[in-house]
């Protein structure tokens, strides 16, 4: 589901925005559909990881868990608020957020049996 959403967001669109984020930025209808597919599993995983914060702190250690949480939040802020105009800055913020969040998600799901 997540990868399908990423592919949908990457597809070209008609440039007809559903809403505007800035003067030259805003998602088209197909982007919104892709974002829903990306955000649903990501939200579940992050809520679970935050609920299992004690396990994450045990697996990563308190300093690393705090640092990766700070990276995740900082990357999200850079990507969505400060550098939403695109370019390599956006990729930098997204990479920082991804790294911080994945450390928490992997640590939270590490000992889970399916």
C-alpha cells in the first residue's frame, strides 16, 4: 500500500490543485489519493512506535532514541514547513525524517511475532 502511494504521487498530474500550500505548490487529486495510501500505514507504524517508546528506548538506548526522535521531527519540520518549496533541500529534510522515523519503527517492531 505504501509503495503504491509513492508511485501514485510520483506520477504526472494535471496541475489542477485540490488546495494550495503556497503560491506554486499544492496537491492534485491523484496526489491526494497517493498521500492517503502513504499516510495510512505510516500513521499506524508511528503511533505503534510511539506507544512502544519504552521498548524503543531499551533497544536503541536513551541517547540514540532521543536523537533519532529529534531527527525525525526536525526532518518533518524542514520538509513541510521551512523548505516546502522543493529542490534538494526538500530531499535533505525528507531523508533526515525518514532515517529518524525508521529507527523508531524498526526498534518498535523488532520483537513482534506475527
